[in-house]
C-alpha cells in the first residue's frame, strides 16, 4: 500500500470537517440537534473516564446541571476511540477548545454538516423484483473473478462481520443477513433503528457485500455474511462528522472484521495522532480492523479527499464494466452508462496515489429497501466489491486480519493489471480480484504467522 500509519503527538487545534457520501441527491438539512448548536467531539487520553469528562466539559463551559443530559446524543461515549460527542453552542465550543491540554483532553473539533451528492447515473428499482427461482449474478462480481460456475454450495462466511457505515440497511430484506448495528443519526428511527433504510444507499451497498446465494435477487463474493448496520446518514442525506465517528466506534464495539464506508469529503489531515479528531478516529479504526472507503466521485486527485487520504485505509476507485469480462467491448444502455467506455477508469472516479485498488462501479445491480433491487453507480458501488472480497478471504483464513490481510489481498490483486486508458496520475492501481486460487501458506516453523502467505 502507498499509505502508511504514522503516530505522532497530538497538537491542539479546532477544525471543521465536511464529509459526503456518493449516493442519491437530497437537500441537506442540519443533523438533529438543539437549535444553534454544533456537534463537538473531544479526544481524551486512552483509559480516561469518558462519562466523567463529558460532565466535566459541560460544567467547564457553563452548561447548567439540569441541562447536561440533553447535551449528550445517543452514542456520545465513544469508548473505542477515546472520544466524547456533545451538543454545544459556538461560544461553548470555543470555551471547550480552551480546555485542550487540561485534564486528559488532547484534541477537539466541531464537526460540520454533511450531505449526499448528485448520483452518477442509474438507480431505481427493477420491475417484478425477487421472483422465486431467479437470481441475477451481477457482472461486477464476474469481472472480479468470483467463480459462480464452480460453486456447488456458497462458501460459509465463517463468523466474519462487516460493518456498513451508511444510511441504514433494510433488515427485512430476504437477501441480506443483518445481525446488529446502531443508529447514530439521532433521528426518529431511534438508536435501535439500524435495520431501517429510508434512503436506499446503504441497502444497495449491503447487497454487493453480502447478498445471499439463493434463488432470488442478486448474490455476492461473501453470500450471507453477517452485516452490521452502523447508521450515519438520515433519510434526507444529512449527517455530521461526529455521527461518522459514532458509527466507527460502534463498528469496533460490535467486533467488525471489516468496515465498509462508501462516503467521502473534502481535504482531511493525513497525519494520524495530530490535531484532527476526525482523522484520528479513522486512523484508530484502521489500526484495529480492515477499513475500506470510497475514493469519491469528483474526478480529482483523491489525495485531497477524506477519508480516502487517511493512512491505513483501503481506498477504492471505480472502473467501468458492462459485460463481466475484459476486452473493452461491453456496452452500456439507456439510463445507465450509455456513454461510458467499458474497462476504463470511470469518468467520475477520483484517482491518484491515495487510491489503492479499483473495482466495478457503474450500473451495479444490488438490493434496495422493500424487497426490491436496482442499479446505481459511483465509487460507493465499487467499494463494497472490495469489502466482499475481504470478507470471503477472511472466511477462508480466519486468523489473517487487519493490515496483514490488506497486504495479502492487494498483493494478489496486483497480478491483474488493467488498461485504464485515461487514467490520470502516476499510480494506476490494480483491480481487486476474488482470491480464487488462494495463496499458499509458507511453512516456516521459525517465523509462523497467520498471514505468512506466498502469492504465486
């Protein structure tokens, strides 16, 4: 990988961090909170009593004791990230900023409002979805080498858990295995409303990761894998950086083996352990588990976008594939990809040295809420292909986790170069590949490791 994790001492500043997710466009609205207040997040030294220091911050900035409970959103104690999320006025946030360096408060920031951008193309349900006896194999899965023609029975997910940071997942969809989650949005769904997706983006992503191998809808590289729905975006597509951090924390709390985040944003500081609480949250997650993120749909260098530029994450760009095979002769169709070129980098995809791998991301067929399915396009749709490959790999090699798993899977992908044609930048990445002929273990009794593989 071209990005590495580097831990340095935290400095003490306050920043505003916008984030977006590639999906259907809706007018942004402020995340639910008390009128006129910001979503403030403080990062504390590991092992700190976060509940105590949440009250301490509120006391220090002048919030009366009888109002403090209302300043604590659901999920405000982010114990896996050593962070606290509070509602503060701008003046209170400024005073809280002045507390940095006192007690164990290391860094803080007021996170900004985020929203969903315009869709690339495609979208909407298909007619007569979910008919028994009919299961569609998405061409994206064929393109990355999932050997459906050789499957007698779908491989077991073997306890692998994939957290989807998104708009929610329809937990009643017959093709998905939603086992838990948390709603960080503070909306009418409530904290336990993780299995409701009023938008559709999260359910579409979830189907690409883990749609079951049955006789309806679609299937995936890791059929039936356990899905954790860590809800970040509301029905209107609004969120805050604090909600994203809440979702990351819940994913770690729920023992996710993989975190799949089809979201993006503007420039984020790339130094782990620095002044950006938002960046530090992503860095801490990447140190604990495999984190897969979208490169973004702005057709620019992803080094200027976050969390795509955060050290330690797997950043995914999108290619066009219409027929499931190489060759560049597949054709799009009206309403979805008609003017894109097969087997090239997607015209919308971000690019550059921050991108680690690419996957199909145009006209992707997957699940939608309400026992439905449909097409969508974007690096949001490429990202879950990669998450699904990691889930299948970990199911086969359950002791291979984290950065070691990333190195092995991406090393395998490097054997499958693709002609990107119009690729911009000096680092054209490989295409993700289902690890069909799994790497051989190197028998080294002097240096045994769970991920000691050779890729031939």
